[in-house]
C-alpha cells in the first residue's frame, strides 16, 4: 500500500465521521416538540397526532384498531398485523408490531422531520411536520 492510498483512506474516514456529526446536528436542530406526527398506511394518511398536546385527528377510521387517549397509545392497521404507536415526552415511537426483524421497534423515538419512522414490511410511515405557527402569514393574503 502506498502513502497516497493511506492518505486517501484516512481522509475518507475523517470526512465520514464529520458527516455523521453534521447530520446528527441538523436532526437535533430540526426537532419540533410541538409538531404533528402523520401516520401513513399504504400511501394514505390515517391519523394525525399532536406531539405537544394530547390531541389526535382520525383521518381514515377504517384503519384505526384502538385509541387510548389517556396513555397516548394508538393501534393502527398494518400489512402484517397491528402496529402500536405511542406519543410520550413529545416523541413518537412504534412500541409493538409484527415484522420479520422488528425493524420498526428498533428505531429511536423521533420528533424531527429529518428522521421519519418507516415500517416498510407493514407499509407504514410516520413523518413529522412542524406545527403551524400563529404568526405565519398566508401567502394569499400578502
């Protein structure tokens, strides 16, 4: 191995580590404790969950199995079986589901638009949107 190869490999490793920290920094900067978690099943919006307040909006009642508003636990339909979603401490998380490798449960709780929860074996995605601000001006009114 030549010295140029060692320099190239070392440079790429350093850039990779820096890249990981930059991505994590931006994820932390985009966290929204007052955001809205949108539950999407088979490309159809099913449920909207407020992260900051104990509120939810049912969009497609046919795909909702049960709702425990007091504990903020929601069970929705999945391709392989029911998926249990919990909102706690302004974070949304999949706490129970059926899939070959339990990929959905292994993901960290999130409140960042840059880190959606994806459960592809169950055709389910939970993405975060920023809460609408009261001081935002509608573009039509400008």
